[in-house]
C-alpha cells in the first residue's frame, strides 16, 4: 500500500522564540536517493529524540531525518517551553487520571524525557537561557484557582512529590504583581527556550545521522523488505521507518478518525525595561485552573519579555486563519493587562498559533503499525515530555529493544474512535468554549 500526503504542515504567525535567535542556515534539502537503516519523518521533539536515541544505541546506524520545513518552525519550536515531570492538570479529578501507581509510572516516563534533554544541555554547555531546571509555579487568580492549588498539593502528597505552597504575598514577590492569589511550586519541571533547544538538538547530528530540512515526505510505501519515502527531489530507502509528524500523520491516511487537532495560541511582548516592575526576572507559571493561561517572564539582554499562552480551537482541517490568531491575541492582551497593569503600554511583538494532536482517551498513537513502520504520535498537548519519551521508545522498538519504556508505550490502550462529524466538531467546540468560559480570567 502506498501512503500519500494529502496536505503538508502550515505554521502560522511569527514565533517569538525563533525571532529572538540569530539566523541559522538550515541543513540542505534532499537531492537524490539515499539508503539508510532508519528514516524518521518529522523534526520535532518526537522525531529528533528518536534520532538521538538511535545514534546512542548504535553510533554506526545510518539515519535520515526528513523535516518538511525548517527546524523550530513547528509546534516544537513555538511552544511555551515547559518540560513537565508531573501529571499536568492541577485539579484532582483532572490530575492526569489513574491511580497512584499509574501516576508514579507517568512521572518516571516524564523524567526519562527530561534526562535526554539534560544530557543534551550538558553536552552543549547550555546556560539557563536555553535549559533552566528551575521548576514551575501553578498560579491561581481567585477562589476557583486557589481550590485547585490545594487539591493538587493533596494529590502530590499521595505520590510523595515535593512542592511548596505560596500565599498571595509570597507569589507576588516572585512575579512582581499582586494579581495572583496563591500558587504551588514544583521543582522538577525544566524550562527551555524551545526554538534554541530543538535547533541545538538538530545541530548535534553528524556522521551517519543526516537531517534534511525543507524536505517533506510526500509518500511512502513498502518495497520488498524496506520502506521507500519520496520527497520533492529525492527518495530514501530504509529498513525501518519512524513516523513522528504528530497530527500530520493523518494526512497519509494513518490514524484517521482518532486524532483531535487542537490549536493553541501565544503572544510575546516586546522587550521592556525590567525596572518597570519588581519580582524575579525569570519565572514560568502554568494555570492552576485547567484551560487557563500560561505565563513566562523571560530575561533578556535587551530587556525582559512576557509570553502569554491561552485559547484552544478545534481545527479538524489542520489549518488556522490569521483571524484566529488576532482573536486569540485580543484575549492575550486582556489577560496580560489584568495580570501586569504596571506594564501598560508594553505591546505584543509576536503572535502565533501551533498544532497539537490529542486522542479521545488521552493515549498516544504508538507502535508498529505496519511491519517496520513505527509511530510516535499524539502527545496530547504535553509533547515536550511525552513526544520526547515516545520518540525514545519508538527508536528502541525499531531496533528490537524491549525496554521498560517500550513496554509502557506498548501497554497503552488503542486511541478511541472519535464520534462522527458533525457531532464531533459541535461537541469539541462546545466543550472547549465551556471550559474556557469557566476558566474566566485564570
Ligand atoms: C503555543 C503552544 C504552547 C505549548 N506549550 C507546551 C509546553 O509548554 N509543554 C509541552 O510539553 N507542550 C507544549 N505544547 C505542545 C507541544 O508543542 C507539542 O505537543 C509537541 O510539539 C509535539 O511534538 P511532536 O514532535 O510530536 O510534533 P511537532 O512538534 O508537531 O513536530 C512534528 C514535525 O513534523 C514535521 N512534518 C509534518 N509533516 C511532515 C512531512 N510530511 N514530512 C516531513 N516532516 C513533516 C512538522 O513540520 C513538524 O516539525 C504547546 C504547543 C503550542 C502550540
């Protein structure tokens, strides 16, 4: 069977993370035919972590990574940069589901992803501007959020995880604003400059691992004992193939009817004079209330910036409009003003949208889906951790290694089939709107 891409990825808006970096010359695109042991489709967290793990396991293995655009253009280079070790949602009922043992299990998986990132940071000699193991805050903006903070602490007690509770005064000393009513700090999250991180990972490959940018996989099919991937100006023949292009896998007809394509949005301010406000110059906070707003203060030489991330939209066609970015931007502006009134007049410089792939039952789409074809897809919005881990697991599985991590990923149930259209769009849109409405200013 031949799998043909019906569509290629599109990344809308200008990611502030990329704009903050010096220009980079992308790796050359593929011209001609190459024969390798493993081909990886997609240069995000999943794909590049898979390539790194492959080369760790066998430094002589020939690997080709195909990235449709330039590294860091996709969701991996435009996210909020939280590599989170603990289950993500704060409310006890949304803590991440499952029982205590299952949660410990998840935490161990997340920490394996963090270990890959930490090794890379050490190898590269990165400073805190790219890789900062500083932990994160979950901040509340009122009584609803405060309740979530307390219930999250109780859940952390059950799994013996460290945290510190902050009252309004204490969190104000960190954030420089009196807007937050309470917070919980957990030390294990690593904060990255996502575009710098993924560029660094991409640029670490040499020798038998070759990365081809601006090289979309247009089609692939099995030919004898290998897979042949066609690109605009070439082809790759490989014994094994890892599909790490997240929701875009569906454009090849794979995982049709199980992936929910949800977009989220971010805005980043211009650099401002740090003396305009108090607090620490670098901190990162996710919302205590699910579906709330992520905030990061980013210290820079030319001044500090704030990142505001909120809004979710369901986009089954995997396309968003400039209008959607503008509308999300207006929400960001309101949330920014409400939190940081002392920065009146500081404008947003960059705004962007990015894709995530979720499944109905929150499981990844993982495994050997055809002989020699492995998928590491659908990391349910926490891809810095989960896509990294699934990339590692896919690499191990592709080399026939039955590791603990591979067992964990193989043990997930299959993604649940989505309801038919138009019920799906109506239901998903209503659900997101309801949750956003109940999040209010959070
Ligand atoms: C604004 C925003 C904030 C977020 N914040 C966080 C956060 O703080 N922490 C967190 O854990 N997650 C966050 N996420 C989610 C996270 O970014 C994703 O879960 C993650 O990027 C998924 O990684 P991935 O490698 O699976 O997919 P992607 O990052 O989407 O990478 C897939 C790559 O495949 C390429 N590709 C697609 N089709 C082809 C093809 N045919 N041929 C070749 N290449 C192809 C794409 O160009 C892309 O580069 C956020 C997302 C957004 C949008």
